[in-house]
């Protein structure tokens, strides 16, 4: 079935508009970028309708504060990931991050975090 000229033009214009409007693919942050952007900062996320705050301190400790979970553990950079331990028992969890924009990160666990300070 052949599409009429106006229909083909509309389909082409729509495709071009979607391609231009699509956001660039965010890239995973390097270890050095994590050290510069995340360490010494407080990151905030909304989970289950509540605010979760994570502070990666320069002394290697990490603090999580929320209405349902509070804890302190340690962090270390391992390549391009930040690994935390002591927050949920002795389990070590490693996450990579991508930069969404100047104030927003997305973790490899799918959590969107805003740089609060």
C-alpha cells in the first residue's frame, strides 16, 4: 500500500522530530568523575514516596538517612564504581553512575539521585 505524499511527508517529519528530540545517551562516570562529583556531596532520591539522603564523606564513610532507614558504613572506589559496606549487614554493594544532567545522576540500580550539596 502506497502512502499519499502528505502522509509520507508527515511520517518523515515525525521521525525527524523524534530523532532530534531524543536525549543523548548518558555515559557511565569514571572513577575520577565519581571522586569529583559524588565524594563530599549529599545525594537525594525519592523512594516509595519518601526522601532518601546519601552522603559520601571524604573520610571514606557513607551515611544514609530516610524515614525508614538510617545507617553509616564505608565506601571505596573500585574502578568506575563506588562500593559500600556496612549499610545492610556486612554485604558489599557496588554501583556505577551515569550523569543525566548537572544536578542528576542515575545509579546502575536504576535510582535517580539529585546532587543536594
